[in-house]
C-alpha cells in the first residue's frame, strides 16, 4: 500500500484515531521513521486494589520504591489480550520471532485474599531468563494456582504502574520493534473514577516502530482489528474537503496548493492557470485537474523529469486542459473565456495531445 504524500515543509506528522470503545491509537511520522502506539483499555476485566505496606517499606527501599496500593489484575488479560498478539507476531514474522519477556509479577494462591507473588527477577538465581513461551506453558499447567498478576514496577516520576512488558527487536527488515506493555497511569485516576467508578484502569500498549508502512506492518494491524486503509481514507477525504474550501475561498491558497503539489509547473504556468480559473469561476476540482493534466504533459515532454525553469506552457494548452477538465466533471462550460491572443486551432491541437496523456 502506498500512501499519497505531498511535498511539505512539515517534518513531523501526528494524528490520533479512535477504533472502538476500548481501542485507540496515535500515529507519529518523523524523518527517523514511523511510530504507531495502540492502546486497549482493559476495563472489562476484574481488578482488585489493596493498600500496600509502602508507608514502611519505602523507608528501606532506595530504588524501585513500592506504590501505596497493590493491584491484582485478572489473569485473562494475559491470555486474551497479550498472548494472541504474540501468536500473531509468530504467524507473520516466523515462529522464532517471539517477544522477550521483560517484567511480570504473578500472584499464586487460592483467592484474592490468599496469595503470594513471584516475578521474573527471581529466576536469576537459576541463571536463566524466563521467556514468554515459558510464561504461557506455566500458566497452562498451573491455571488453578495462578489467580492473577500484580503491579511490577512503580514509576513515580511518570505516575505509572507497570504490570507487564515484553519486546521484540527487528522482527522484520522494515519493522524495528514491537513492544508490549500493560500499565496504569495515576494521572488518569480521576477520569476512571468519574466514568467507570474504578480506582484506576489498566491499558495494554502495543508500540510499533518501523521505517515505513509495508504489508507485514498492515497485516499485524489487521490482526488487531485496525483497518489502516479506512483510517487514511477518512483523513484524505477530510483534508481534501478542507483544502477545497480554503482554495475556493482564496486564490492565493489555490496558487500555493498547485505550486506545492505539481513540481513541473513554473511560476508563470501557475499564474496563467489561476487567471483562467478566476476569469471563468471554475471550481477547485476543475483547477486541480487542469494542473494535473498540464503537469503530466510537461513531464512527458521533458523525458520524465520535472524541470521547473523550462519553457512556459502555452496559453492554448492551458485552455485545452480547462475544456477537458470541465468535460471530465460534467460541467456546462462550453464557452470558456480565454485571453484574446489564444488561437482556437491551437486549442484543438493541444486537446488531441492531452487526451492521450
């Protein structure tokens, strides 16, 4: 899939999309690449919050201090939200492409009032790192014993509670990273209290970094029920509509638009097009089509490379392009007003040439 891009002085692009009631994303494009951050609100799962021992333990911990609440989250979050993403990554990029397990703290016991915790750092005494595959197999074989997972890391400077993390680097030549995180932002506590009557909420973040948008990137998004083409279609239609309104309101905007979009057209070419459009009160769509026809014709004559400072386009050719554009959109513009020095026979000649462009 190729996304239409216009030359621009903008070096960074960012937009947000709401996919459904629980899913949203932020898309960031810079010179260094693309970053797509997908967030899924996990409000449909059970969560229990208890006061922690932080008022005392924080006196003894010099780093990684405890939060003042301990949270027990539903183990189904891992099974229904995280592991399907891991499986999708394997199916798209290969069975050996599996995210590394970062942080997790499991609660093992019989109920939310009777459990102990174990986290990935304790496996270091056995001199091997735990993996996501190992976590899946452990949960499958100890389904009754593992009742949930707890907050693993408190980030007071960010106001975040981290529950789970995993990352895979360079699963594909274009894809630089896929990172999975489950966290809760204490900054959003008031919002969750107001909307959901919960102390705070958990979110699954899927952070994708890539050089460009390609088929594996789109396939991964498709497994997450994100229709990328629909998102860009909505944006393109809205921007095109806004562009049309602004250019029809102000001929200076129309001139800037044509100069930016059509590289082969020179200063005098654009001015001649704008003068004809204003004289005949033509719409933005017709003006854009005129510029498109003339731009392609000029590039074709110059061997496929736009040369902005080359010979100016003949007024008769601009008139021919205007007649074709009006006919294309079904506009009743049989009698267009041209400059007096435009030769009608030349218009017919250029019309035959432009038809074949």
